[in-house]
């Protein structure tokens, strides 16, 4: 029978889901600030990539221990969500364990669920240990790892542990009640069975514990879902589209700007007719900056990258510049992009976790400019990049840190002519000598002089 | 042994076109291969191999110009496209179909970035080219025993490896030598950059606590262990950075840096 409890549940669930949708729409709007880019080609290759890299966690397995622990949490998340669906149905229709009609399938599901929930707790405790006790360098240090990212990470882990405990409280109390009543237990609960007597045998208190566990778990999940858009943990959703839209071309291929091609062709051949520029809604030609100064100069995929980042720091830990003490940290580039996007665009978060910039007292000499370049990311960082693609290779969710670095660098060079002097000298050499060094083009073939090979006789 | 060698006349595209001929493959020498004294030796070794196997090849000679790669990595898309469009005019005028180059930076740009601008060629890196010659039995590496017991470690070039997923070709080439190949901890997709890519070759490093090439050289030296050994490279920038690193560590007497083409030319008895 539907009671007040079910109506309250319906309202709570409706509010939780509605708030989440509202936040997602804001994030979508932020991402669409970016330039358009067509990434709808090769759907089958994209689906394969998504299955391997996102669902299959392929790139996580470059580091075995975190990969296995993360797998527990990831599979736990997927499977336990089936129980959440049941909780939603039970909550709305006043049923109890509505999926129990599945019989042995349900038993197996609950069995796996309990094992996974226990593994999630173990994995999260080890993750907390790695972050706060052993201080794994990529998690604990770096100019971008300030108060908020650290708090965020710990908060997520603790929440996950608490949610799992709520689930166990619900299962244990329910199990004990059924056993005391001598009824048939729907499902199989190996972990709860071990602790079945932990809450005593008072039916009233057991019933309260069962209800509190149930409510706590579901409200916890709804609250956590609404926390995601403010958090690095948003990767659990964004990883899938981000991998789907990842770069399918060789990593060495950088983008070509067709506007520049038209300009050069017109320069070399006065009869060349460049295509008419694209017009905006008012019929004015759209003039795009060369390279990127701010978030709207990046593509929507580059902006999506920043919502996908879970700040694991694999990119930074393999960056040759970062390893040797330079300021560049690919993770910071991605995190800065997200912060700037939310400063400039919509604030999808319920709260504004912008602690990270205000605490900037380290070596990053940002200015007061309200742009991604200089306001967040300094030329020193950009010029430290060797374009080696180690960051891109290392990212488990296919973020392309390098493309953002390159677009910012392009703005420095093409719009501001602000390259280091020696790089400008290299440009001049290429222009004048057709080589990056100051050699005469007429000497280019001198290497072939006095060259011998053994004769074949 | 003077009577047993012949002078090589490296054929240019201009001469070939004048005779109405087309080469099987154009050898794109690159700026380092043309001007850098150390890398000119790699160019010469590779030409010796081409001559030895009798491939019909040609070079552009003084008609070659920078691909524009360093400009592009430095963010100067305008200068890059100027260079690229001009080069593509030359290449297309000669009806070039296949290009081999000993520089991964030229390779990547010609292969991946020229098609957008109208330059469509089959482009292969010299490591793949040498691998094919060995597989086809055209290069037998009979003198490979000279490397017996020699420890060699291969340093992956970013623009060959991660940028284009070529990891095995240079290793296959080295495997043809009778040497003891050892891998650095950071190799293949996890290889550490030498520090020269992205136009770093042409500037001072940004402030930090170490130079990248020193970090990488230390790893290579530790992998080779005590005594002599070879750091094998397949890129002119890596060659410079690793050689400088070895010098910095004062190991240049015992540890040599060679390009894979030089090692094959030596083993084949083509260069002394």
C-alpha cells in the first residue's frame, strides 16, 4: 500500500533528479561555448574505442595496483546501480525487493553486490591511504593540487565508504528481520550474513535500522549525484562521451587552420578566390582568433576534456617537463580550463569550489587578465612543452592535453608574436634559409661530396 | 683498399626529371641531415645502404627546404603552411609518390600534415624502410657479429613512437645485429622524450631542476650498465640530445650514440 513514506520518497527522488538535470544543462551550455568541430566520423571505430578504453578500462592497466582497485569501484558502481533501480521502484510503489521474482538471478546479483560493496570499501580505504598516508606523488603534489582538489578526492572516497555501509546496514537489518520471522530470504547476502547479529534482535530497532539504511543509501546517492557536477568525480559520466569523441588520427597530426591556408594561397596567387567567410546570425563575418586565448577559442571537445578529468595526475607524472622541475603540468592545463569555463560561463555547481586559484602563491605568475591565457596559464608553462604526447598517451579517458597547449601557444605566436627570442630566430632562419639554423641553402647538398661505397666485384 | 670502392654520385630529382625518369623513392634528407655535421654521417650511411641495395632513389638537393615542422610545433602555423605549400608544389611538380626520410619530425609532418594542404604521398621512416630491406634479404647484415656481446639500448623518438605508433621497426632493425638489446624502463609508448621536440631544440629549456636529456641519458646509462655500450636512436634531435647527455656524464669514451642506419651500414661493411 502506498503510504506517506512513498510520497515523500517520490518528492525527494524527483527533486534530486530534477536538480541533476538542471546542472547537466548548464554544463552542456558551457561545453558548447567552444568552437564547433565535427567528430561524428567513423562511428564503429569510436564505439570500439569506447568499449575498450571507457567500459574496458584498457588504459588504466598501465598501472596494475590502482587499475585493479579502480576496477572494483567501477564494477561496484555499475552493478550496485541495479540495486538502486530496485530501491527506486520499491520506494515509489511501496514494494519490497521487487526484483526478487528473478529467483536465482536475483540471488546471484545480491551475492555479487555484497562482495563488490565490500571490495569498494577496501579499495576506497586503500585509496585514502595512498592519498593521505603514503602520499603517492602524483596524487599529493603539484601546484594544481591545492585545497579543493584534495578535499574533493577525500570527500568522494569517504562518501563511497559511507554509502556502502548504509547498504550493508539495510541488508543486515532486513536479513535479520526475515530470519527472525522465519520467512524465506530473497537473495543471497554473504557479507551481511557474517554480521547478521551486529544490530541485536529487537524487531523495532532492526526495522528502524533497515529503514534508515535504506533512506540514507538512496538520499546519499541522490546527493552524491548532484555533487558530481562540482567535482572531479564527474568523470564517471563524462568518460564515456569523451572517449567516444577522442582523436582517431595519429597523435602526431596537429590540426591545420584552413583560414591560414586561404590567406597563403591568396598571397601566392592573386587570382585565388578564398571561400566566403561564415556569417553569424546578424550577417557579420565570423572572425576567429588564431589559436586560443580563452575558453571559447577552444573546441567543445577540449572543453569536454576538462569536465572529464578526474585529476589522477598520470599525465603530469609522465610529462618530461614536469619530471625535470619545469612549471608545466598537463593536469593543471585541464583543470584551469574547467575553472575558467565556469568563471566565464555558467556555474553548474551547487557551490563554487574555486579555492584552487586563490591559494596560488607558488611559481605560477598569473596576471589579473580575465582569460585562460595568462589569467590561469602562463607562457612559461606553454613553452616548456616538448609536444611528446606522453600526457595524451597516459590519460585513461583520452583527454588531449597537448591540443590545448598547442592552441594557446599558437595564440602567443600568431596573435602576439610573443615567442622566445631564440624561437623567433628559428622562424627567421626558416623564412630566409629554408632551415631552422643559419646555414646557406646553397650548402644543403654538400653532404653528398666525397661519398664512397665498396664496389661489388 | 682504394680500388675496391666507388664514388657515389647522389642523383637529384632535377637530373632525373631532365632524363624523363622517376625514382622509386625520394629520400627526404631534412635540415639536420643536410647541415648538422653529426647527422650528415647518418645521411651518408643511409645513402650507402640505398646504393648498396640498388634502390632507384633521388634527393631534392638544394631544392629541398624545411618541412616547416619546427615552426608548426612552436605555434607558427602561418610559417608552417608557407613552407608546406611551397614544398608540396615542388614535390607534386616532380610527381613524387613515395618518400623515405631519416627524420621522424619530417616523417610525421610529410605523412600526417601535408595531406590537408594537397600533398599526398606514401611516406615511410627509414626504420621501416630498413626493416623491409632486412626482411626481404636485401640487407643481410653479415657483419652483425661485430656487435656480438655489445649492449645496445634503443631510445624511442616521440614522433616515431607515440605520434605514429612505430615501435617495432627500429627494434627489428637492431635485432638483425648480433648484439645484446636491452630496454630502458621507460620505453615504447612509455618512452621518455629526449627534450628536443616541440621546438625545444631551438630554445633554452624553461626554468627547472634538470635538463630532460640528462634525465634520459642517466636512464640509458643505467640500462647499459658498466662498461661500453651503444645508445641507438632514429631521430636527429634525439641524436643531439643523447650525445650531449653522454658528454655531460663524461661517458663519451665508452658509450656511443648511433643512428640505426649507421649501425646497419657498419655491419654491412659499407662505412668505416
